[in-house]
C-alpha cells in the first residue's frame, strides 16, 4: 500500500485582458500548465507557448522619448 496521494489535476488558467489572435475575443484565453499551450475557449484556437521572453509593446510609458521630457515647475500663488 502506498502512502502517496495522487497529484490534484491542474486546471487551465485564464489570462486577464488577453485577446485571441484568431477571433478577437477578450478574456477567453487560457494557459494549459501541463501542455505548454494557450488556447481560446470561444473558438478553440490553440498555439504553443513561446519559449523565451517576448518584447514589451511600445507604450507612452516605455517609450524612451517619453522619459526624457521634463515638465518645468511653475510657481503658484495662493490667495487669502
């Protein structure tokens, strides 16, 4: 007789805010932890997970030119 308990089955995890590249549905992408794939529950699109880190999309926060802009300070006058 074995004292080990069977491993609980891992459930697919939804990716918040992810958009399906096939049908465009938002919040319908899941990651399967055992199969190393992502899939859409709306259209059954399946794709292998990327091997390495992907590049971040360019946004107003990550853009180098946005970080170089200095906003000059202005003096304000308080009224009584």
